[in-house]
């Protein structure tokens, strides 16, 4: 008797497309706290729960929770899948690429240290586990997965590197194939260096869109929605700094204060590049 066929053998191989393409991001990943915002290793789970949505993210002691910088690999994968789908090409959860192709797309260098950091990111994505009720239509049942099912380095018989292969989870892949659940993001996103800064851009892009009147969120709601482990006072200080810097591409930030209830609101609206000055 033989056992079940390995997942890799059940999937067709999708080879990464060459050339430039628009970065695409998953709206579910933009709207909820799936990633650590800290550059230091985080092992404390992320827990977010509302009346309709549950998100729990856990990492190992060895690798910690995948960070918002690690999520750049998933943006690369989503961009590849959407571009191939739009071109009428077959896509798959089993993807092959060179580290060079991934690093260049996400705006990184291509030194040995950059390659090592990419492999560390893949390890964190593979070892991070997620349980969420998002897109589960039957009550509050949870879908459990890792950001990458598995990945491996490839080499020929002489040991010359040929690239890497990775397998994406069903939950992420299905969300990317649904055109309504994917948004194009500004390539300048990859140049944002702060964890909260990057998280805030994705949230603003998800909720602000092109609405002329913009959108707003209470500071405390943002703190909870970010999954940040920082104290609220420090988080609020970071938000005020970002408003002063106006570094989010395509959006103008502001603060409205409601002294009667000691509340601060972060406001944001879409602006053209020339309107930002």
C-alpha cells in the first residue's frame, strides 16, 4: 500500500514571470493584524477578535512571528499570480523563482546578506501559524494555516543554485485569485522603513481607497487593530510622528481632537502626487 501523494506532486509548477509588474496586496492582509510590526523577534501571539472576525497568530521560539517586512514575499507572490491570471496563464500554489527576482521586486539589495535575510523571512513565514474566521461562512469556525506550507532551495548536480520553490496555503491563494480581494499598492511602499508606517499605509489603502472625503479611525481602535505590542502612549506618539512626516505615498494624514471625550482621530484622504507638494 502506498501513502497519500505529497502536496508538491499534486500541484503544477508556476514559474515566476519576468519583467516589471504592479505590486498587488491582499485586502484581508491589509485590514487585520497578521504580522509583527517589530524588527526584533516577537513570540507573544497576536490576538484580535470582534463580533465577526477572529485572528490569532503564533510563532515559534526559534523564529518568532512573521514580520510586516516578511509579508513583502507574499506581495510578490500575489503580484505574480494576478499578472499571470490577467494574461490568461495558468497559476499554481507551487511557485519557483530566483532570490534575485524576489529581492529586486520588493526593493531590496542582492548581497549575500540580503539573500540570507530572505531565507530567514521564508523560515518565519513557514513557521508562523494563523487561525482566522475571515472568509469562513459557517459561523465562527477557524481556518488554520501557515503563510508558506513549505519551501526549499534548488541546485543542480554540481551544487550550483537554481532558485527556490515554495508552496502557498489555500487560504491565501484563494483570496488572491478573487479579484475583489486584491488591491494595487504604490511601489514606494517598499521604501517605507517603519513597522507601524508600513502597517498604516496598507490599512489606509484598504479603507481610504479613492474616496474624496477620506476616512478616519480612533487612535485606540487603530492600536487594537494593529496588533502592536507597543504601549498605547508610544503607539499614539508614533502616529503623531507619521502625521507630521506625511510619508505615506498617495495619502494625506491629519489628526482631529475631540477634547470632550479625550479622543484623537486619525484622518486620511487620497491625494495626487502633485497635491502633496
